C-alpha cells in the first residue's frame, strides 16, 4: 500500500506539473513507465486506481504537450484492459477528449481515443457513426492514420453501399499500405454481400481489385488476389447457367495468371484462391497441365486484366499453371498447388489422369512435406476412384515404401490398399515392393500386413495365381522345419488368408494347408489385423478353411477371363446367409465387398470418417423444414440411418474421436427435438401422452447439457448454435405448462438470452432473426405474470427459428471418465454389517481440469443415492489423462445377504442454478454423467 501511494504521488507530481517539470517534457515515456506495474498489478487497490484515473482524466482535459496525450491514452487503455470495472468511466473521459479533437485534423491521439472507445460500444456511438467516419476520411491526415482507419472499418456504423465507395477510392491511394488496407476492407465487406443482384457493383469491385494485381508492392498484390477471389466468387454465384460458367472460367484464368508472380507469397495466395473456384470448363482446366494452348483455345478471351494496360484475358494465361506451381522453388507454393490440384482432380476425371504424372514426379522432391502432400493428394483421388495407376507410376509409388520417413511409407501403404491393378505383372511388382519394405523396416510389419490383406481382397484371382506359383517356397523343408522367419513367407501367408473362398460350395482357390501354416503365425498376423478382426475369429476362419477342397482358379472363378481382376471375385466371397461361428461373418476381414458410389464407400480410415461427418453436418439442417411441417417420422428415419453409418466407426476404435462422439450426440438431440416439436406444435396430431412428453423433455434437456458441458473448444458460432437449441427447447417446454414451472422456465430463457448477448458482444458473430425476435418479446413481456399469454408470445418467436449448419472449427475435446471395478457375481466384494463398505475402483479421467467438481455417485435400487466428492488437486497427472485408484465408502449397507450397487461419475454444472438442497454433502448443482454405469456386487460377511 505504501508503494502504491508513492507511485501515485510521483505520477500526480509528474502529470500535474508537466508544464514546469523538464524531466517529463524531455522523456515522458521513461517518467511514466513506473505506472505500468501499478496498473497491471492484480493486487492494486481500487481507491488507488480510482485516484490514478482521476489524475489521468484531469491531465487529458487540460494538457497542451504534444506527446503527453498519447502517453496518457496508453495508460488509460491499459487501465481499461486490466480493470473492466473502470471501463465505463474511462470511456466517458476519452469520449469527451475525442469530441474536442473532432473539429481538427485527425491525429494519432484521435485514433488512440477511438481504439479505447471501441471496447465500449455504448459510449462510442456519436464518434463512430457514418458522418464522423466520412469526415475523417476526407480530411488531410497521415498515411498511418488512413491505414488504421481502413483496418478498423468494421468498428464504424457505416452503410455497406457508402463504405464500398470509400474503400474503392482508397485503392488509388499513393501509399501501398493504405491500398492494401483498402483491399482487405473489401474482402471483409464481401461477406456482407451474400446475395447481390447488382452486377455493376460486383464487377466494379472485381475489376478494381484486378487492376492492383500488377501493383509494384508484394503485399498489395497478395491482398488483390484475395479480393479478386472473393468478389469473383460473388460474381459467379450471382449469375445463372452459361454466364455462371463463363465468369467462373474468367476467375480461374485470372488467378492462374498470378502463379508466375515474382513473390512467393503471391503465388501461394493464387493457388489457395484457385482451390475455391467452384467450377471450370474442362478445356480450360486441362490447359494448366500443358505448355501450349491449341489454336482454338488461343482465340478464347475473358474479361479481366492480363497486364497493366491489357484488358482482355486470353485463355492461354492458364497454360502451364499447375506445372509451374508443382515445380516451384519454394515448398510453400508446391504445397498450395498440390491442395488446389487435389480439388480439381476429384471433380474432373480427365484432369485426374493427367495430374497423376505430375504427382508421381513430386515423389522425387527434396522436401518431406511436399512428398507427403503429393501422396495425400493421390490418396484422396484413390478414395474417390480417380487414381489410375500405370506400371511406370507403380515404380515411383513403390519407391516411397523404402523412404526414410515413416509418414511417407505409411501414406504410400494407404494408397496401395485402395488402387486397382489391371495386370498380374503389376500385382507381382506391388507384392515385391511390400516384401522389400518388410525386410528393410521390420517395425512396419503390423501396418504392412494390413495393407497386404486389403490388396489381396481387391485382387482375388491374382492372389490365387501368386500363391499357386509360390507353393513350394512355403512348404516345410525335408526335416519338417517351417521357414516362417522369412519376410516373404509371412507376406505370402497373409495374402493366402485374403484369397477368396466359397463357404456354400466348401471350396477355396489355394491349397487348404496354407491356412494351417498361417495358424503358426497367428500372433504376428493378428497384430496386423487389429481393428479388423480379433484373434479368436481369425483362428476360427483359418480352422474352417483348412478343411475346404482346393479347385483350380478357372473353376473357382467360373471361367472368367483371368487377365483382369474380376469384380465378381470380390463380391461373393462370404454370403450374408452363411455365418462363420456367429458374429465372425460380419467382421471377417470385410471379405464381402460391394462396389458402391463414393458416398457409400466402406469407410476404413480417419479421412473417410471426417468426410462422412462433414457430409452429415452439411445435410442435417435440410431436415428442419420436414420437422417444421410435421413430418418428423421421415426426418427420424434419415437421422437413424446417419447414426447407424457413424456407428461403424466406433466398432473400429476403442476410443472414438471427440468429433465423432459429438456428431452422434448432435443427431440424437435433433431427433429428440423433432419428436418434441411435433407434440407441442401439432397438438391435434395423434402422438403420445403428457407423461411421455415429460420424459422426452428430460432426455432432450440432458442431451443438450451433455453437448454444452462435455465438450470443450467450441467457437463462438458453435456455442451460439447450441444455445439456440436450448432456447427452442425451453420455449417448447413453456408452451406445455404441465411439463414445467412457468416462472422458473421464463427465468431460464432470460438467462440463456443474456448468455447469448454476452457471447456476441465484442465479437464478429451475428444474432439470428430468432434471437432478435426473442429479445423483443422478452422486453415486451417484462415482469408480467400472465403465463398463457407469455407462452403464446414466446411461441411466436419459433416462427423465425431455422436450424443452421454446424461447422467444426478448431480442436474439440471430449470430457469423459472410465470406471473399472473388477467384480462380478462369482467374485463379490464383502462387507461387515454396520460398517461402511469399501469399494476399490480404478478411475480414468480425460480432459478434466483440477478445478472441476467431480462426484462419484452410488445408487441402490434406483432411489437411494450417496455421493463422494473426488478432490483432484492432490492427484498426479495432467488434465488430458489422470488415472488413479480410489476406495469409495458406501455408508449404511442394507441388511440383505447381498445387494447390487450402481456406480457412475458425474461432473457438477457449476454455472447452472442450484437444483435442490445439499443433502448429505452431495452436489449443489446438477450432475452431468461423464461415465457409463458400473455394477458392484456385495455380499455380507457371516451370511
């Protein structure tokens, strides 16, 4: 406190005596430097800070020193940042100072004042309005101030039509940083023009940005590429049919003209923008892979800029574009070009065939990043059946299998298990490459065996032919010794497992003894099939097939041409009606392959899971019109099929990703919301009783709270999406008075709306029309207690609600816990009557901070529950994973000889209001279950 008073006294002396104190005038920054620790200190007392604020405010009002206002404003800005309670008073003082400066030429002090006022929108309305903005723009001021003004255009309340004229004017500014800021402002403004029909406005912005593609400054050209891309996309969307394609081609060629720019950043930006072009003509796209354009193509021109004074853009400007990018000296450009090429290769088959040659050449690149990106691009193409590999390509691909980088080898294996080989020679070459990898890198054995299995499944006839050729090499030696330490023999046996068999006919295409030999390598083979087949099912399959009869390949494949791997050989290997020891037929190596379009392709890898989730999240909002119109059954069937599709991924992994768990939870929530919507909005429709409706509301609310509290890392838009779902649920619940307490429910609605307003405040997130209407209704209701009228008013807001698309951004984290109680009916825990029963539990907590309130819940007969608080502060381990053993006491066990106890872990929702009295020291707020229920069997000692 003494030090605070001393610093404050020095500041008052220096500030108030600034006119006479030479030290302050000569070095104001050094003189006021000691005040910063006082301002930033969290322990500074409020009276001291208030006195300092009063001193700074007084100095701001009467100072005449040139540099002093900026120093005072810097201190006030720091004070506002570190002490929000004083922000209102600071804003009022700075606002008065800004209004004094307004009639004069804009200065850096005025800009600094506006920066402080931007933090408090309530006090800045009269200095951030449109007239003030325009008056600042048209007065003479420094270039740095003009740049600052353009960088903060989103903070001013200016109509877009006015702002676009100002920004276009500043693109002619003589200072390059100002031109760059104007272009960046146009990029920001393009988001405001989602549906614009004024072609002249769009073309004006587009061509103004295209003019700056030939600016002398690199940074200006970078911003110009972004601006051309965004406004070009708006032009494409605003046109129809033929004009849409023409403008898309024009945008594509215009961006291609920038891939030869002298600046690496401009070239990278150009390829990033190319990946966003929605469509392009096939003849124009193929130009990017050729050095010369045909005579017919040379005559085609597009509106645009080919040079500073050339206003016709020839189609030949796109020639050689991707070749330039993929051969660029900087790996950043090569990486960006690869991403753009991937986008078009998936959409255009002819382009994909030509692009493979370039991608194969990139496997010789010195950069591991570029080689990996080329392989990932080919992998995406293979997933969509766009990768056509020739024999020359295969040599390059197999070369990646012996790369020093583990990532490169793994990426090459992923491609090999998806491609189709059309010649036996190519299949043998592929097999030899995999064997070589196994010999050089034994650590890759598990992954490589899985790849061999998939390749074998895709090429049934080739497998049978190769095994027949190498039968003698697999046979035991004269002494009866099996030479299975050889990598080649192990690879051949794994291929043999994947060979097609017919269970109905009891025949196989290879000698049955091969299955018996494979049993001796059961452990090694099963390690490579983790997630595909467990060891017991594999043993059952090998045992069964070892008793089959071997037939020739021609007889097995019914005389089909053996020169080509037949689709039939991959579709009927295991009929659906002929199981192998129960569930084994469903998982057995996925031998029953079905040729599907890409939307239903069997999803085996992480990329496919993400693609599936993305497709579902893109489509789910289209179900809302069905639910809204009362067709919930149709929507429910679609949601159920999507859920079933995603459930296949949980079978392949013991720990599904947080995104997958969230999407499954989201589908469940929308299904429950649809059922509740039908009952509340269509009361005359035959449905179910009030009691069942209450149960549905409880399930829906629990599902929403799990989404809200069990997942971390939401962006503002994602959290707003969930809060809107909660608001819809609360309003529906209020419309059904029997299912809720109206006064409590109305308070909850107001609380959630307040949270939405706090979430949106200060961020670039727009409120939906539903929330805006709800705010109006809540203000209209006020303190009214008319339950029915309030419910009807709030229900009107639902007319504005639309389920928006949920998009992932950032990293999502799933809060979860796991209980392990090693106990069953045959091995129960024992307890002594009259004493607490001790229950040893192994607990694993994931992504739970030490500040979270975690409770162990023990329930007897679904009614009597006891809670034990888990204090995490004394436990070792990080928040990501914390594992420990805990002995939980269960007090007052019943007098029965034995009883069953259910145990689970819950997390207390501290932000929720208290939901009941604190009974027996239990949680004060509602618990969200973060683990599954575990059952514990206890038996009394002494009978």
